[in-house]
C-alpha cells in the first residue's frame, strides 16, 4: 500500500519502509514537508 502527502506529493511506500502507515505514531510527520499524518491519502492499487 502507498500513501501520498496531499501537500507536497511525497509517497510513503509500505513495502519499501517495511511498516504499515497505520502503525506509524500519530506524531509522525512527512519527512519532506512536515505535514501531519492526516494530510496523507491512500493511493489506489492498480
């Protein structure tokens, strides 16, 4: 599953990161722009 930051477009790829997005702490922020977790949206899998 991949999640995208709606602010800067950063992609969090669960496969690459080795962890689920939902398992990240609520204090986690986008490493690119600092947006909070609630600013990410789930990308559709093709």
